[in-house]
C-alpha cells in the first residue's frame, strides 16, 4: 500500500516536532554545570576563564570555516576553469613571485593572529590571582579528598553516591565554595595520576603523586557544577566524579562551621570503588 505525499509530509513533520520536543525537553530539565541530553556545544560557562575559552573556540570556528570555504572555492574554480575540456592548452608558467609570497605570508599572519588570544588565554589560566580561598584536592583510587587549610584545616572524602542525581556525578560530600570569589585549587595524587576537571569552569589539571599542581576558578553563578577525573587511573576511573556547590557568602560561612564539627575527627577513607566506600 502506497502512502500519499500528504501523509508522508505529516509523518515527517511529526518526527521533526518529536525530535525538537525531545531536544528542548532535555535542555529544560538539565541544570547548569552538567551535561545535557543531545548536547553538541560546550557546557554553559560558569567562570571568567570558561568565558574566554568559549570566545576563543567560537573565534577559531569562524576562522577555520572561512578558510575551508576559501579553499573549497579555489578547488571549484580549478576544476571548472582549468579542466582539459575548458582549457585544452594549459599555461606553462612555473613561478609566480606574488602568489608564492602570499601563500607563505598569509598563513603566517593567520597563525600570529591566533597566537595572540591563545597566549592571553594560557596566561589567564596559569597565572593564579590573589586567592580568597584555598582548597587542596587529592586524587585517590577512586575518589577525591578535599582540605580547607584556610578554614580550620578540616578534610573530608567525596565519593560517588549511587542514589543521587545526576547519575554517576552525584557524591556524598560536595565541595562547597562561595560565589564570586577566587578559589585556588592545589591538586595532587595519592597513588596514581588523576586529573581534576570541571568543564563549566574551564579547569583541567593533572593530580600527580609527589607533585603539587595549582589552578583556580571564580564561579560567577550560584548552583551545582559537576566534573570527573579525566585521566585513566584504573578500573573505577569512570566512577570518580567531582561535585562543587557554589553558594552565597553567608551560606558558605554557615557550612564551614558545620563542616568543622562534622569532619573534626579527620577520618578519611583509604579505599573506595564504584560499589561504595570501604572504611
């Protein structure tokens, strides 16, 4: 049985509407600081560093698109104008000084134009400004331990919680920081190489045993932000999330007082896996 053109059109329209509903619905229930269903762009920025990364990404995308279209136009011109049928007697020109200088100089100028914002971005990421708060993050197999040396030197472990959403990103003890403050993060590893990565903050730095690396971020929006270990560190690498809760100053001060009592014993896990912590 054949389907009429009208019915085909209605079916295609229905599929398009369903796909659009699914995409927009997925974006609606997804929160700031975590992956979204059908996401094909960078996560929404939550820090000045990520703002610059997004700008640089978009700048490069426009540039490479223009270069690609230009090269494609040249190829089309060559195919149409200089094929054997259209140009039976080819030119015997072997050198053109102007063209040779241009195709050497123009790419150099393009690379210089790319390097300037690139170096500025690298400097912004690596030059840690005066910090309002310092946190030490230690990667372990397979969880994170956080210490607050500026706020009473308490420390706690943060392990994946199977009963929390979002799946594989929720943790039992979240890292809590104040909004609009420069947070210096000192990162190290206790056993193997891990990596501390927060996409919404533009942060990714290795946690290496015996070495103290340093990065920073300044969260500009209150909310939950999620990341993961981004270094293949063993069998439970995929179950080592990072969860950061950004709050107002008063709420952070209250949390610090509670955390001092809650983690006063200083007991930390020595082993953890996807199945749950082992004390």
